[in-house]
């Protein structure tokens, strides 16, 4: 492994340790463990099917079921029939769940502060790089497909001449730059493997 790759891996590991410790502290103060906290934040943002949520979190459906049951006992989530599929169940936050989720930060404040210290171009470059790393892990089937631009059928990378906003979202018909790349979009619709591969290659090759 090249020295720079090892150093990047080390940096990511340090951030993971910091994130994990912060999660235990924040979620613990709310009476939750990190998995329960992650599930609550996700379903408070939008209801999720149990199977899809388990895949997003990289846990078994049995493990997710235990977590959801614990949250349900606390009155924070409920299971309801999915209006789009009567055979599926959807997990939704209750009023109490939404109230608690609003008091839980999405990420450590210190991390937001550090990222805010970067310029727009630096944030855009970081997002591009992270997108490619996550995409590579997905292709290797090391992690599940995430709801990010490069795996979405609406994403059109580098179709505009404007260096500040070269990409296009066909859903909202709008141009945007690297700093606008999404890692988790509620409007995401999974592209075919061929579409995602082409988008990923073009995002990496141009710019």
C-alpha cells in the first residue's frame, strides 16, 4: 500500500474513532445506544421500510427488529403498513421520536466546525473524493448502495461548461457543483449498474 493511502486510511480511522465516541456520548445522554440513535434519526427524517433500513445500516433484519422493538417500547417509533406495498412494514417516528430527534445533532459539532473552516472548493473536492471511495466500496460489495448522486438515475455529471456548476440533477432540472453532491438524498432513485458505472467514471475523469 502506498504511503499516502496508508495515511488517508489512518486519518479516516481517527475520524471514525472520534465519531463513535461522540455518538456514545450524545445518544447515551438521550437514553439510546448508537444503533438506536441512528435508526431514530433516519426514520425521523423520513419513514423507512425495515428491509431497506437494515441494508442501509449494514445490519441483519433480526438485529434491526430488536433495535426497532426497543425504540417502540420507549414510544419513539411505530411500525405501520407500507402504503405502497401491503406486504411490507414501514418504520415511522412518533411525535415523541421527532421531538427527541430534533435535539440530537446529526454529527459532532466540532466536526461541523472543522468542515466549515474549509473553502467551497476544498469541500467540493472532499465530497468528490469521498463519493469515489464509497462508490468503489459499493462496487466491491463491501457496503450497501447509498442514496448518493453517483448512484442515482437523475445524476448527470459534467454536462455543463460552468466550472462552478458542471453537474445536473434531472429530477429538479438544476445545475450544481461538487459542493452540492449528495451522500443521502430522499429523492434518490437507484440507477442501473451501467448508468452508475458511467456516472462514476465521468465524475472521476473530468474536473
